[in-house]
C-alpha cells in the first residue's frame, strides 16, 4: 500500500513539505514495478471476500475490494504468513537481492556485523566499512573486514538504533519517532461455509472507509496445516 494522502498531509504540516503525492509517485511506481504490485485475483480471495463485501455494504461502507499485493502469479496456497511456497510473493530474496547481484553486488551470508569501522583521523563520524564474524563450512570462525566508501546499516526498526548507539554514533534523533503497526482482531464463526483455507489467500480483501481515522480492515482466514 502507498502512504495514505492523510499521512502525507500530516508530514507536510510538520515540515516535510517535499513529501507530496506528486513528488513521491515516481518512487512508488518504481517499487511497485519491481514488486509486481497488483490487485488480488478474486478467485483466490474466494468466498471470504463476498462475505466481507456483503457485510461492509450493509453497514454503509463504500471503499472496499481485493487488496493490492506483491504476489504476481499467486495461486492461493494459503500459507503467506509462513513464506510463499511458489515464490510468487516478491520478498527480498526474489526481488531486490537478485537485482543487486545482477548489478555487481556481493552477498555474504552467515555473518553477524560486530563493528563499524571508523578510522578516519580527521573525521571520526565517518564510517569506512564493517567488521563481521561468522563460521566456515568446517565450523571454523571466520572474521570479515570490508572497507567501503559508503556504509548502510539496515537492521530493522529496533536493532538499527541499538547497533549504531553501541558503536558511538550520536544523534538526537537516534531511536526516536518509532512507528508501529498495531493490529486487533474481530473473529466470527461461519459453520455452514467452507472457505477452502488451503486454496485461498489468507488476507485478500480490505475496507478503506475509515482510513482517515487510521483504521484499515482486512478479511482473513487462518491456514490449517
């Protein structure tokens, strides 16, 4: 999903005036192209979507339909939460990593970053690379030291600020402005319906009418293993 217009408006009011729909649209389009973003196929959403639509319409909602997903070629195996069995879901391993390798990147797996290299005597705020540690095929310890012009720390919302702080990176914004995606659940039992959980998308239908309130509804069924 793209950043909602209401959210962009709030950001602009707080000073991020360049983050408009018009300015961000080319970047959204580029990401959506790589991830093959498209509406879920109704046949793989299944009967659950029809029940969601009927209930939403009875309550006066108007903005609803199959969710947009990064899963080109999805055939509804029902296990999206645990990883796509057919790699239709365009997760990083089948999207951005192959693109990076094709562009000349090297991928080192099985290592844990231990230290940011900062050896510039004239600028100790500048990173020159990373030191990491891992294990070889025989279980032996391997130390990896990579020097680089640019170093990007991408460890997720929680690990990144902690890692940077441990290695002396100082900023008044470090670890601030955390945004999370809380989710609640409303459950219902339909004893006379067979939703074919193992042949449908677990979450394929959504209702957007209360988006301005910060609420999005998504219909889902649990996969039975």
